[in-house]
């Protein structure tokens, strides 16, 4: 799969490219809006990533033009994080939006998930997906980037609770109750140890699990 990356900060562009190439994805850099449009006219990309504040043609203008020539999904990467900025991006035709500073593994995960959906790899009935993590509750199986994970039972149960509540903080007491039940006799640090183990098992997917100080854990969002 191939990605067009339009980012005028050459150092940042090089870092992003390194992460995509490490994930075995082909990525082509462009450094202004004009270059991005020329590249899109001459190539069929599976995903286009645009900085909003590009020279020559800004990202919003580029996205609107792209929508006239191709249906490749578009992710905006920008320092503009206000709600009206995001709405402007979606109105221009973006499929997702990520604000700077951001996690490089999260950007890669978003890109992989969007490309899978665009390629028609839909979820089976009842499956759950967040970023590059897919879960099948009926089969009690989990995958990251399409690779099945050998999760331990408690790791799987914690992941399922977090995925069903993604974007919302799950209190520590709720996690303990849903995973261990009323007869839990361990200390609260046991949950932290299992979370640490789960993050390690998830590999690149582990970045999605966020600790919310004094409250609990959340899948997705920022701490």
C-alpha cells in the first residue's frame, strides 16, 4: 500500500516516513500543496496525509481538489486543534484528523485502520475495532495489524472492557469488578501489572491504552 505525505516541515516528514517504512508501508513525501496535487494526479495512492498549513496551496484547498480526482482517504495532520478547525477539515472531505504533537505509532495505526476499511476489509458481525486492534468477543481472539495475539485470559478481558468503552475512562473499581468479580482479593496494583502486561502484548497497539491519573484507564484519547 502507498501513502502520499504532504508536510512542509522536512524533519518531521522524514520522521513520519521512517515510521511508515518500518511498518512496511510505501510513503512518498511532498513539501507543499502544489507538489501534493501533482503527485496525486500521477499516482494512485491508498491514503493521503495532509498538513493543513501547506505552502502554495493549503491542505483544505488540496483536499477539496483531491476529492474531484480521486477517492483515496485523507488524514489531516495539523497544529490547529479547535473544533471549528476539525469541522472545516471534515467538510473539505477528510476522513480523520490528528493534531500536533502526536504519537507516530498512533498515526501509523490510524493510517492502517483507514486503509483496511477503504480496501473493503470489513468487520465480522460482533467484532470490535480501535486503531490497529481488532477483537472478536465471540471467539475471544484479538489481532494487532492483522496478527493474532496470544493474550492471557485476564489481558483479553481487560482489553474487551476498554474497547467496549473506548474514548471513555473506565474507573479502576469497574475494571476490577468486570474482570475479577466480587470475590477479588488481590491488591489494586494487580490491575496495573496486568495493564502493563497487556500493553506489552499489544505491541504497537499498546499506545492506545491511557492511564487517567486518580481515575482509571481509557482506550484512545490523550492523557
